[in-house]
């Protein structure tokens, strides 16, 4: 979100480091941020920080956890993986 607000971002984390990141051409309206969830920890993160949730499985408990952690009233998206192979 800081990047979308025009801020210069620095991050030195466990998995990656970012120095002086900045978006120069900001969108007129910031896009919604969605988080894909598959369990309680990701639901907690999405409930607190995301604008919408992306459920990776049709499990009611994912959305219940999302609501419990602050997601009530936020949009919900279901992921439906589809694969096509003409040889099968």
C-alpha cells in the first residue's frame, strides 16, 4: 500500500530485501489488494490487511476465519482451477 500511496519503500526481511522502491506512475485509483487463503494464518492476514479474499478451496471455514479476523463485509473471490488437455 505504501508504494501505491507514492511512498519510497525500504524492507529488509527474512525472505527478501527492497531498497528505494518507488512507483513513478501511480494509478488514479489504487487497485484492491487480494490475498489468497488456504488456512487460519493466511485468513488472519487477509482479514487484517486485504481488501478482498481469494479462497483457494470451497471450504466454509476459510471464509469464517476471514470474517473472524476482520474480513466481514469485504468481497470474496473463489478460485476454480481448470485444466484442459486435448490428449485426455
